[in-house]
């Protein structure tokens, strides 16, 4: 039983050794080379596309326009929702992941039935699979353009629109990489804070660093998954009854100093996977590892829930619960969430209280 559990966990953190990303993509991320990223923005009126600005080579842009026109004619681009696919263009990479989004303009009272008016924004770089990992961030980033795209003339092209489009990769994809680079092996403290819903405070830093850490915690936490995956509801609804100190990251020194740090064996076991991916400068791999981290936490939470139900009827199941918590290395977080979810179930609360006492005794014995 516990051998298979260990094997499954090792599979999760060894993602970088498997073929989740092709070798060419991984090879494109190292300290000596920089990923080429491109953007294009078109004015879309009726059925025609008019180029406004692009960072693509001149021979590649018409190829992209043909592709976008084909997607529009098939109704494959919905307003405000990004579409990601692989495109082949006359660029050094030949084929890249392409994110496309149609931003529709509000219909005027004079032309309430006018359709197809708006802008098509395209971001190209990396692979289709890689960009799919950042779909939410890319959708949000494109929506940030709305206020800058008020008139077809775009007099603010050079001052606002072009600089904004040029930063898409840095702002939407690289934040996880920057956080791992910032805290290095202390990443386990951030992972634990995300799972336990501990507030993280960043002091003496630039606003960008604060935003990066906030986005990392949000990406690593399990809040919000309940709308997508009912099995994750227990982790999303959990609210700790314990009074916890904020994790503080002081960036006035280098490397940053962290105080009120808490971690566990589960979070510590993921440190090397994050550091390895950061060393390879691969933000897509980092995001995949982060998703695997969350998936493993959800699986363990579901296992604990099953054991708790069984333990209400079997002392042996209670013993298995203790063994599981001892083996998973994440007992403090799992019990915190289980206690919150089962707060209105007296029998389950009794089982959880016994398990918490067991974990406490184990911690004291190891201290």
C-alpha cells in the first residue's frame, strides 16, 4: 500500500524527467539562450483583418493573418476567450504555441447590429502545451488592454499598447520563475503557506515582487478549484481555526530573509524539483510541477477523507489513518482542512482529534 503511494509521489515530482515537454522546448530554456516571443494585434471589422502592429518578421505576419482569418471564418474565436494552438510560421522556431483572443468593441447605439468589430491579439512563444498552462493569466493580461483600445486610430500605440504587448511573456508566464529564483530553497515555506492559507507579507520590495509572490501563492493554493473539481472542495473550503502568524519575506537583504516560517516533509520534498526547473530557466516546467504539487495534495486529502469515514466503524482503519499521515509528510495541513470540513460531524471530529494528538506526539518525538 505505502510502496505504491511513494511511487506515485515520486512520479509527481519527477515530471522533468519524463516527456511532458519535448526536448527541443526544454533545450530552449537555458542560461545562454532566450526564448523568442512575438505579438501581433489586428483590427477586426466585419470579415477583414487589418494589421496594427506586430513583432513578427515581415514574412511571417501574412502567414499568421491567414491562419487567424481561417479561425474567424469557422467561429473558433469567441469574444474574450483565448484560443491556443500550434502555428507554423517563417520564424527561427518554425512552429510555436499561439494564443489568440478576440476583444470585441461595445456596439454603439447607432449600429446595434454591427458584428465582428474589435481587435484580435496574438501571443506566440514556447509550445501549445506550455501556453495552455498559463491560459488564465493570458486571458487576464489581454483583458488589461480593453481601456487602451478605445479608437481604431490607436494614437496611444507607441506609448501604451506596444509596450504592453511586448511584456506579455514576462508578465503572464515568468512570475513563478522569478519567485523561485528569489527564495530558492525557501520555496517550501511558500508552498506550505499556500496549502495552509497562511497570509504572506512581502516587505521592502518593489511592487512587482509583491505581485509575483501574491500570484505564486494564489497559483499554489487550492482555493477556487471547487468550481472546477468537486473532489477538491474540502481543500478549498478549509479555514484554519488556529491563529497563525503571517509568513514575512523581507527583501531589504539578499537573499531575502523569511520569518515565521513553517514547512513539512511533503513541501520539503518538492524543493529540488522546483530548483531544477528554475536552473533550466523553464517557466512551463515550473508551472507543470506546481500543478502536480497541488494534484498530489488533493489526492492525499481525498485519501484521508476516505480513511476517516472508515475509521468511524473500524479501529484498524484508524490505525491505517495514522500510518497514512505519518507517511505522507503533510499531516498538519491535511488535518487542518479535514477538521474544517467535518466541523459539523461529531464522530468525524472525534477521529480527527485522535489523529491530531497522534501527529503532535510524533512531532514531539522527532524534536
